[in-house]
C-alpha cells in the first residue's frame, strides 16, 4: 500500500510540470477487473464505467461491476456526482460523491463514499488519473479506504486503452479496459 500511496503523491507533485492537452469527462469504459484478497484468494470479472459533463465543472457518472471468486458473484453499481477544477496547465483536481449498491451472497447493502484526485494530460496520447477516498458499506457498519492510479493511453481523441492499479484497504487490484470518449 505504501508503494501505491507513494505513486499517488509523486503524481500529485509532478502533474503541473508536464501537462499539455485537454481532459474529457464524457466517456464510456468497459474492461477486466482483478482484486487479490487475503493473499491466496482473488476476485475477478468485468466492469462498466461512464461519465458525462453536466456543466463546465460538474459531472455525473455511473458504474457497474461484476466480480466472482469460484462461487457467488458480487455486483456493485451506482451513481456519482463530481466537481472538477483546473489547477494548472491541463491538470484537474476532482472530488466526487458516490451512492451505490453492493449485492453478494450475504445480502445487499447501500454504499456511499467520497473520492478525490487529479487528472493530468501529459501529452495528447497519455493521461494519468490519481484517486484516493473512502467508501462506507451501510448494512455492515464497515468501509474501506481506496488509493489508485490509472493511465489512459490514447489512440485518438475518442479511443483509449486504460490500465490501473489500486489498493482497497491493503488488498491490491488491477484493471485494464477500453475507453470511448465523446
């Protein structure tokens, strides 16, 4: 977890020095998600993520993921509302509130959380996204801290491959996906 937090801190310090291109909050992304839990167990599956700019600074998002581990699936879905502000040359700071649902074999629960981070367009073909936050799982009186970093490798202004790593309360995860921006 310390390595991921160090990467997030490093990206926050270097974002204003190299940014050069625009950042787009209108997208649809789908991909593969993997989470290593308790050392020898893991969850994997697919995810969908979307975002849409409502105004110059406010956006709305939606997400869905289906993860399994040789047994029942865990479905997570919800909506987010966020605020973004340009903090430097093509670097945005963002903060978002998520409201969702988690469904698994033990029951269903409302989730809500707060995330913040940066998005930096280093070149016209590479963007870096950092994220930190906390999500509460209502019915379990529990939650988790999250930190992550994701790269967007753009083929054009509308298509990109994404790759990211994250820590969910110390459980490491990774994802790869395809993003279509509009």
